[in-house]
């Protein structure tokens, strides 16, 4: 019985810890990964990002949370390299600060999570500005009178928001509607890249000499139904959702056709971007433009010259 209790205690010390922090095992792994990186004689650049991608913070008592950022890894390694020769994973001084006190707790946290879920239901994508517009009071730090950092907001919803009926909390996941490239498309893009490299042209040449333009169009909704369809299509490829509910209707993107094909209740408006030497100019071509045709190019070319005269 005593042996079992000892094993449980060691397990908790090794795998448990403060929510959102690195447990003992993950801290030891950070140290080991740093030594392995240096033993391979690699430059220091990129080391922090590599280590951060290999460890996870504590979530619900286990190291299954998100990856820490580079600054957290840097601070831990600085602590390991400090003057304390008796450092061990998860050691801290009671006189030291354990970090800033969280602002988003209790009623504030409840209000933020409620607003985030409302935004997701109405808009589809959860962003800090959209939630701040609805819950500015809850997101305000009373000590500074300013909004909390957006990282604190995303940490709060990552740890506390769930989709209906889900056991796991939100994370910024890739939507299942994402379309992969075909093998033929991959081969063609690779061949084109090799051809352009073979010409020996430098990045400076493209920056100084080339003018990039194209005939584009936008489908503008003229009815509420079409506007709603387009809003679903504009959802990002990634969104805040629970893994177990990513295939639910409210987590999916709409059909791209609503943004690309003109139909009843819409009007197609043509325009052309002109990009050169780091500057962008938009040419409005209107709804009566002849489109991507020979006649359309003849109309566009003199407008591009005019745009260059305006920008330069």
C-alpha cells in the first residue's frame, strides 16, 4: 500500500503541476533538448522555437496542453543556468513571484467565454477585437484601465471554452473543409519553381522591374440570403472549436461558390490590383467590364499606365 502511494506521489510530481505551466518532465525535456541541440553544433538561432514545439504545458493535470512560446523557454533556461547549483525541475522560491495574477477569472472569465461563444455563433470566427467590442468591461484590467493582452484572452478561451456536448476545450484547429492539392498540381508547381530558379533572376530584379496585375472580380450580395451564404464562406480555414465537434454544422465553412459564382441576388464587380516596388494600387473596373477577355485586357493596359503615373 505504501509503495502504491509512493508511486502516485512521484507520478504527480513528475507529470502534474500548475495549469498552463511546464511540469517536471517537460522542464527536464527542455534542458535535455537544449544540450542535444548544442552537442550537434547547431547555431542558437531557431533553438527556442524547436524546443517549444517538443514540449507541452499542463492541461487538466497532465502535460497535454498547448506548446509554450519561445520567451517561456528562454526564461526557464535562464533559470537553469542561474546561480542556484541545486536547481531541479519545478523548483521555485516562495519569495519569488509566480507570475502576474490572472485578470480573467470568476465573473470576468464567464462573461468573456459567453461573449466568445456568441461571436462564434453569429460571425463564425472568434477574434480578440470582436469579443472586446462586446465584453470590453470584462476584458479590462482594473489595475491599468486597459484591455488585457490578447494572449491572455486566447489562453482563457483555450482553457475554458467548449463546443456544445464536447469534453475537450477549444483550440485553434484547421477546419475539415480545407482542400488539398492534387499530385498533378504539386508536380506543376515544383517544375515551375525549378524553371524560374534556372533563369538566374534575383529577387531585386522582380522588385525593380516587374508590375503584377490581374483582372479580378467580387460577387456582391444584393439580398439577405446571399449575404448569409457569403458570410459562411468567409469563415477562416482555422477556427476555435472542440476537436470532437469539428464536423458539426456550426463549425464548418460554407461553399466557396457563394463568393465566386454570380447568380440571382448578386452582382459581379470587376477590379484589378497593381503591385510594384512594394506599393499597391486598386483599379476599379465596374460591373460593365467585359471580363477576362481580349477586350478587357485592352481596357486594363492604359489604366495600369495611369496607376503607375499616380504611384510614381
